[in-house]
């Protein structure tokens, strides 16, 4: 990855639009804006300001359920965000955010494969994305 990408990501982060959620008091939209929008875009479709400089294009996050037989892949999303998914650990351009939330409360998320532990912020991000599926 280009060595200027992290700097560019931080600079452009402030410029990224925040996805709107009418009367939503969950922290999901703010977490998304801070950690995800610079690559995935304000519209969550993979066209953030830093997407053009990445070797692998960020995916359209509104299609996660459609690409998974109509079911939002909660377990995979939780593991992708916090870094437990092996693909991320072996070279995905997406940073993992588990360490950013060290010390946050750990909660159980219900998934089709059973309960999965995750930090509260990671679960809030995943729930936010789940609500945006089309």
C-alpha cells in the first residue's frame, strides 16, 4: 500500500460526508464516519475519497446481504472489522479496528451461526451496516 495512504486518509476523513440516519441515536453512523467513510464513502458504496489510491477497491457495503444469499453476514462483518477474519490478517488492504476499541465493553451478537463476542463499537458499526442493506 502506498505510504501516503494513511496520511491522506486522515486528512480526507474530516471531509467525508456522514451517512444520514433520521433520528438515530446509535453511535453507528458516527463510528462509520470516523473509521470507514474515507474508503467506503459517505454513501457506503465503496467510493470514498481514498478509494482511488487503493490497490483493491473497497466494496459496496449496501450489498453485503445480497452477496450472502439475502442474509446479512453478521459474524463475517464483525470479524472483518475487528481483524479476526483470516483474510484480513493475511494482507487485505482494510485495516482492522479491534485495537482501536480495546477496553470497550464486550457484548454478544446473535448471528445465524450462534452468538459471537465483539466490542460494543464493532457491533454498533455492524448493526449500522445491517440497516443499510438493499
